[in-house]
C-alpha cells in the first residue's frame, strides 16, 4: 500500500536531507575529485560487474548468490543524476519542518502508535528508546511504512559503485546488500536511489551492524509489511549511539536580551545551571529542566526558534547530521507525546541560498579574511564560525546564519 500524497512528501524530504549532508545512518563521503565525466552505460556496468565478482566472492558472497542476484542488474542513469545533483537544492529549516512535522504527520503518527502500541512498548522496554522517538524516525523515513522506496537496491548500489564518484563506499554497501540476499532476509529488495531501504531507510552496512530479528523468525527483515524488525533495529541503532531514555533531545527556550551568540553552537556545552544564570528560560518563561550539560542551538538564526539541546540530539544526528532533521525528529516525537509544536516563529521572508550562492558566500568570506574551511557549498561549523566572525566585524548580530543579508554584505 502506498499513499501518493505522503509518498511524494517523503520523497521531497529525503531529497532535502540528502541535499544537506548525509542520509540515514550514513554520511556520504566526498566524491573523488575528477570523476565526473560522462554518464555510464549498461555495457559499462556489465563489465564492471564482471570485475567486481571476484572481489565480492573474496568478501564472502557465494558464487551462486552473486550470479543469481547480479544477473540482469540494471544501470540506472536517474540514480547517477540524483547523486550528482544532490547539493543543488536546499530548503530553509522552516520550509522543511512544515512538511516534516505537518499536522498530518503528527496525526498519522498517533494512529501508527495506536496500531503498534504493544510492539513499540516491547521495543521501548528492551532497547530503552521511547516509542514516540522510534515512531518519529519511522514517520520521517517512510511515512510510517507507507513509502519505503521502489528502486531495486542492488541496481542503485551497483550503478553508484560502477559510476565511481564514491565507488569504494558503494561497493562496500553492495557487498553488504548481497549478504542480505544471501541470508534470505528479504524478498523484494527496493529502496531509495542511494540504496537506503525498509521502514526506517537503513543502508546495508547498517543492517549488518544493527539489524534485529525482533519477531524471532530467523530473518532480519526491514522490508516487509510487519515493521517489528525495522523498528527494533532503529531502536538498537539509537541505543548503540548512546540514547538516554528520559532525556529530552532538547527544549525550546528564550534567550535574554543581549545574549552572546558566540554561545550558540553545539561546541559550547555548559551545565543547565550556567544557562539558567545567563537568563535562558523555557519558551513559557519557566526555569530550565536539568538534564545535564547542554548547548544552545539557533538553527534558523537569531530571529527563529532557540533550543537547549542535550546529548540525545547528537544521537539523532547519527541518522542524519542536518540540524533540521534532528529538530524534526525531536519536535515530532514531542508532539506524539502530546507536547506542543515549536512555538516561536521563523524569518519566513528569507529564502534558502542556492548552491551557487553558498559557494559565493564562502568565497567572499575567504576574500574578507574569514576562513570558511573550503568552498563546497556546505554550511558546516567552519563556515558558520566564519559567518559569525564576519557579522561581528561588521557590527551585525553574530548568529552565524548564512542569510542573503550576509551574502549582500560580502558583495
Ligand atoms: Ca524477523
């Protein structure tokens, strides 16, 4: 079953997530320089598969599995296009949250929890990850199982391994995928263009490391209609990276007048009592809840919502490092628990910078003497720090947000 509306929604979100930095469980390595060139061909892929065969066999894939699974594997030019264009598009965090944490997704999440309450409670008891958090990952990755992706995983991975920009990475994923097939864990092996698949969009290497056989049928099946194995695997993944049950991912806060925005980064970690002493309060003006040391995050600049975040934030980052993704999981899980949506508004008149503009921003920062850590269009910590330093030097609010205003000043 597939809901078209939700399906396209999730496709758009996944696209955005990829546009920013990484995707479920895996941060894509940078492409190998110089391997752009022409699009491959089916004949080229067939030849590559021949050359790949001994390497796969040496890695433990049986000849019979390899030959049955790789026979007729299709070159998919759309996969290559997606890989090459993934940095071209991006969204502001507020545009992303509008769809990622829409009223529909909250309502469907409440229904999904109701339908799977016993399962989710058993998973919570065994792995120590709240059912609403597991459900939120499920909701963002596949709209609660309604959109799991329909591209043949082996074809996507073989295409990307052969095409070469991240050949070694995708070849390793393809070997892991072949082992999933070899073990008889999956019947119809379909997923996203980059080879993430199943209810919570696991890469094959994450399946190898973290998949669970929760229903005890001998298969770690993340793809079937029963979501049990996939949801347990997700909880197992989060537990592995240090999930602390009972600790919020973060809480929305207000910052006092004159707050030093140099303090707003994941790199500055302070006890809650320090933030409290600096005048930080919850959005409703109450004292801060003490869940240990945390950081202040302003994912949409100083005119947007502010959050006090705790280490569970970094655990969700293991799924996808984009702040917007983590905030979406956090906010969705809060609302599935009956909490309020994000209350502060966003500077909605600002649009996201294009890739070209992001590169121009980095070039401009470099020229102005503020090292952005390279010109790659990614707004990583070094670029944010450079934006802050530049804003400060120009007497602007130094929130590090790479806005059109900053770009205008650099021009
Ligand atoms: Ca199973």
